[in-house]
C-alpha cells in the first residue's frame, strides 16, 4: 500500500520547462507575420512595374513612393498634391529616422525625367538609400553578356575622300 511518505518513487517536482513547443509557436507566428506584412505594407494601388533580369530582392523600407501613369504621386499610400508636399514629408521622416530607406515605384509608361525628379527629391531631403521597385523578368535573348553587339560599319558617303591605297568605299 502506498503511503504519503513514498515520495522517493516520484520523480520530484518539475525542475525544467520544455520550451520547444513555445519556440515552434513563435516561429509559426513569425512566418505568418512575414507573409502578411508584405501585402499590408505594399501600396494597394496597381502599377505596371518594368522588368529586369538583374533585379535584386525586395527592400524593406519605411517610405514607399509610387508614381502612376496619370501623374499622381503617392507616399505610403497617401495621395500627395505636389512634389513639394512629398519633399516635406520625406524630410520629416528622415529627421525621425536617419537610416530611413525609400522604395520608388513608377509605372512603366512614366517618363524617365519624372522618376529622376523623384530620386532627386528623395536624396535632397535626407534619405541616403533608395531602390527602384521592379518585377523580375527573363534575361535578354542574347545571353548574360551585357556588352552591346557590334554593329557593321556604315556605308561610305559618296564624295568623301578615301585614304591612299585603300580600296574604294573604305575610309
């Protein structure tokens, strides 16, 4: 018959806590957070991003600038009246966090000069790091060699002098 004095058979009080289930739950929550934050942070406006084969990974940022075909500028999803309003908000963000980064998304149909103007505003107002948002596309058909292909020499212009001893039609 067991009595209260037979504690020796017991393993004693719980001396350690098993944290493996806790770590599993935390990792699952972390994965869920990472997957949902990418869709929450990204502006809900649709733009047709240009494609580039050498595009890097996505950049986590504090400032998202979006410029669409209609000429509308958005900062973190809020429509701005002018580029000056964007400059003021960017300057305020840069004062709060000196290591702030910016991601500039522009529609494929936007003129290059407008994108350069946005880059200038970002850099002039205290943001040191920025990235251009692109979609990864296939590599060019020519392979991975970035050097341009050589073009054949132009046909000689009639009436131009040629070098002595050179065949006719060569410079």
